[in-house]
């Protein structure tokens, strides 16, 4: 659980040039980390504390925590991958 929170904190510390270089890849990785946090049982309040200034990430967290927590590992991996891809593709659509 602490590892997931650490990954989320690292995303907060990314510099602007790194985000500009591959925004959509970063968004996808962030979505993956948020859904992983959801699936391993990190409380939503902990994730919100980390990203309390970013409105887009707040929406991402709300979407992730609106999904149920699953226990079948194959399904967990599938839902994480789908969530990551969804956010990545939405980012690409916005940039066109």
C-alpha cells in the first residue's frame, strides 16, 4: 500500500518538461496507479490528500473509486489496464 502511495507522490513531483514530453503516457500511468491503489484497498481519502490541487486527477480518483474492488487477480489486472487505456485515449482525443 505504501508503494502505491509513493508512486502517486512521484507523479506529483514530475517537472513540467517531463509532462509536456509525454502527457498522455503520464496520464495513463497515473490512471494505472490510481486504479491499482483502489484495487489494493488504499482509502480514497489518502489518494485525495496527495492530489488535492489537481481537478483532473480528482475526477480520475472518483471514477476509480466508483468501481468495485475486485478479488480475482486476472480481473483486477484487466480493470487496471482498461482504466489506464481509457484515460490515455481520452488524453489523445483532447490533443487533436
